[in-house]
C-alpha cells in the first residue's frame, strides 16, 4: 500500500453530518431568512439516475498530474458535498451525483486555488473533466514534489492501510465508531498524520463528541496549517457553541492561509451578525461579494444585515439582486413573500447618508 493508493479514498465530509443540531444552534436572529449551511445530501440522490464524475488535476505549466490535491465538490447554496485527494495520476472520482450544476475546487500548498463549474445533465451516468492548477510565484522555480511529497513518503504503509480502512468505514460503511478505531491506529503508527486527525475529528463530530472533535481538528491544523480543510468544520463547531471570539480567531487564521476562499468572510459576517455587530457583519459580507465564485446567498445575508441595520432600501436592493442572479433558488418563495412589505418599509423610511 502506498500513498497514491490511500489518496484514492473519497472523503465524504458533508455539511449535513458536520452540522448536527445537538451542537450547532439555529441562527434565529434574522428577520428574513435563516442563513445556515443547510443539509446537503452527502452523495447526491443516489439511484438509477445517479452519475459519477471523474476529475484529473494537472500542473498548468508542466501538464503533469498533481498528487494529493484536495478537491471539493460543491453545490450552492449548500456548500461542500464531497471532497477527496487526487492519486498519483492526479485523478479521483465523485459518485452518486444528481443532475444539476456543481463547482469543483482544488487546493494544494504551492498552487493557486482552481475552480471549475460542471453541469451534470439528465441521462449522463459518467463524466470526466480536467482541472488545471497554477503554481504560486514562489513555487514556480521549485520542484513539484517539495516537503509535502517528502512527508507523504515518510508515512508508513501500515498507517496508510489503517487510514484507508478508517475512511472506508466513515464514508462507505457508515460505521463511525469503527472508523475512529482505524484513524487512531493510523495516528499511533504515524503521530504527524494530519489527514487522519482531520477525518478522526469529522467522525467524532458526527457522534456529537464535540470536545474530542475540537481536539482532533486543532491537531490537524497544528500539523499542517496551510491546508484549510479542518478550519471550516471547526468554525462550525465553535459557532454552534456560541464561542464567537474563538471562531473569529480561527476564521482570521484561515483567511490568512487562503484569502481567495469566500467562506471565511461569509462566516465572519455571520459570526458578527449573531452578536448584533452589524457594522462588522456588513464589512465582511461586502468583502465576500468581492471574491470570485461567492454564492448568491451572500446577498440574502446582506439583506438580513441591512434589514437589521434599519436600511430597508439596501435590503430590498440585495433581494432584487439575488432574484436576478438565482431566480430558480429554493429561497425565492421567501424572497417573493417578504419583498412587498420590505418595499413599503423602504418607501416610508427617511433617506440616510451613506
């Protein structure tokens, strides 16, 4: 067993599993919408119409495969549905996909993040796409392998086998307790196994063991702070516990690692809104709109912030923009419901200086 074989494992860490209601509080302060990362199906709608998507990640200059790139399969507004690592051929596969539009995002230290929109159409059962990644300026003159590859080579085969078994029990067998046993064995064999700590934390979150999950996710970050995978579930855990200062600190750290990821300012806006810090929430909400591939739901968030800040005209503008950008959204029924009353409120409100 080598690292390439282990990398073929798909990490189906759905937001639905991470956001268990026992420790994630519902965001009830909003007057228009409850903007939470709602539960996506972990693997789409599995059935006779489910499709598979094979992805190959390559270096944009050398056109060589990139091993151990983290690839996320996202569906807006739900967020990350599946994620995994590319193998030695740069490939990985997502399965159980319903016919709809997805976004693939690849991340790897030393490369700029890459995103690609993919349409899975009705009647398609298998689809293949390529995702090209560009090296950062600092890495362009360096070998493609680097310290990450050296670390991967140092992982014992026995630890890789335990990691693969843990991922199988987590994602395929849905046996959380058994997956934890294997992840813990992998860590015993290789104490610096950041991926094992990450998935261990994921399994512990699904079992509602928030304390253990936080410890595991923080350890994964401590071992490899450049990889932002563990930051997001940990931020959701802290949000659910109303530990807003800790969450803000974590999100700011994640933002330093990957400033091009819309999730960090979006969650910072939610964090401040939960505390009625509307000016700061607005600052981060607006910052989210300036990031490529930010989801349309950010305009719902801004509408709530403006409505709570007694700025109904701006709230109306955000809802109207959302309706233009995503007219088929499931949120549109609520938009149509609240817009008339909000327009009346805006018409009666005095003009405010910007």
